[in-house]
């Protein structure tokens, strides 16, 4: 028989921490507009258990995820659940180690955060009750494909109204005599609030969770995992009012989908994972790398007197990235790889797949199509964030996600071969489960 429990913790950082997700911010955070939360849902079939953890954060690096999992195992022993950690990717939350060029993480906050997430899972795992669960989906879309082709043929960050999207919200409901928990996922970058915002906020996913909880009652928890939105932005953008309306729209779709969920108390729980070594581009030649470094240093130094707080951080980060390129070129580095953990969880006739990066929405469609389960949720920004994961056909098109963004993650870019490797491995895990 299925058992479940859940918990939440306020993870709002102290004022003055750097925000993350945009370069060029005028300064660190100035106030809290709405609180940030982490939430955990534990599920067990009495033999195996899993924990779904969500956080209103930009993302984690693999090292932080490993530390959280180790602490959970140390605290709970052999009965510790297999843990999946998914972030909303809000661009108005605190800086974390996965994107250090766009803000400096606060060590004290990160240490407290790791403690809180460990305790969150332990708390939920320690009070499991008989439960029923069900999966479903509702029609909704608060974003737009952002890879717009302009007149000269370039791909820019804009509005591609005919581009691929995922116009639905996935919903998992678990309920016990103590109440209910709703896990929801939709694919749209939480960038309704722009780089001019200096207030801490969960953006539209925070509102979606809040409105869902208000509709379901005080004994219900709503938690959010971001879909594969690497090429999808929330739309329109610009204000807290817009973010609130987007969140309400998604929450209404969730509530409308709930009556159609078929709940059951019988479910097999399972987990499987695989760490791929994704191939990366070789570094440029030493001469090219030195030229990139010289240009980055010149840009930093020439603008030092006029750049604002965030732009200075970004320019220094680009220098740091260029220095890494030089070091790789000097070492003659080739055949570089990037670890990439794919995790799949089974809950009865449904599955959840977690991918650690800014994954294009096509991956979500491909993995759902190959899945042997009746319902499959595919999450990005899960168990880490390695940077953008485009499709193979996006590479010759170019654009920000292919050509530029990798600098902020401090590595060289993935190769086009990665799409096939990721999809095949994810489909294989689902078949194994």
C-alpha cells in the first residue's frame, strides 16, 4: 500500500544577497517581495521510497546536490529515500554555485540551505501515512518559444509564435487523512520579472503554488518542478502583476484537472539513474584563447569606472572563463566531457524524469513519447544545472543558447551528439523501471 507525507520550509535568504539569472543588475537584493520555499514529498510502497524536493531557486550545482543526498543518507540510514531535487529556475532568487558569474553565492546561506533541505526530507520521511495518488494534466500555456529568426537569418531571444512549446501542466496528487500534496510542472522560464528587479521573488511559479494551495485548503501543499524550458520564456514579461496573473492561470488549470485524476492506493515505487559523460567541444587554439582573454580583460578594464555592480561581476566572470580556456589550450586538452545525471522515478503507472540543465522542450516531448508509462513528467534544472542543452538541429542555427550562454557556466559547449545520448539513456531508464 502506498504511503506518503510532505513538508515545507521557508528558504527566503537574508536581504543583501546577490540575485541570480541576469547579468548587469544594479546591486544585490533590496527587499523581499514574496517568500521562497522548499518542499518535499516522500512516497513509499513499504519496500522502496522516493523523495521529490522542490525549491524556489535558480538551480543547484552537482556538488551541492551530492552533499544534500549524502546528509540525507547519513541521517536516515539504509531506509533513506532516493531523492530528486528540482528547482523552479526563478531569476529573482539568491545566487547559487551553478551560475557564479551572475552573482556571488552567500556561503552562510548555502550552508543553512543544505541543512534545511536535509531536514525537510527527514521530517517528511518520518511521518508517512497510508495514501492515495493519481496523475493527470491540464491545458495551459504561459510562455512562448523564444528562438526568433530575424530578417538577416540570425536566431535571437524574442518571440517565435510558431515554435515548439508544451501547452500543458502536469499534475501529481497525493492525499492522506492529514491532507494532500500537489506536484505540478509546466515549461516556461520564470523571467516575467527582469534584470531591473532587485526584490526577492519566486516569480510566476511562486504564485502558481500559492493560488493552488488557496484553492485546495490549508491542509494541502503545492510544489513546483520546472519543465524543459530552455527555449521557452514566460510571456508577457515585465511586472509582478503579470507574474501573478500567469501563476493564477496555471493554478486554475491544475485545479480544473484534479477531478479527472483516478486515485489509487496501490503503487509500485522505483528509481533508476545513469550518469552520462557528455562530449564537449575542444577548447580553441592557444592563440585564439589568448585573444579571447585579452578581449575580455580589455572590456573589463575599459568599463571599470562606469559599469554597475552586476556588470562588473559578469565581466570578471568572462575573464575567469577565458583564463580557463587558455589553461585548457595550454594543456592540449581534448575529448572533454560533462557529467550529466539522468534520474527516473516510478510511482505506479507514472514516471518522473529529471535532467540537470537548461533543456530544450523537444527533449520533454521525445521522452514522453518513448515512455512505457501512462503518464510521464520530464523536469529540467534537476539534480544540478550544467547549462543549456539544445537539440542537435539548433547547433547550426546558433543563437544565445548555443553560442553565448556557456560562458556563464565556465565550460566549453556540448556537442550535437548529446541529444541522442540523453534521449536514449532516459528512455532506457524508463524501460528498466
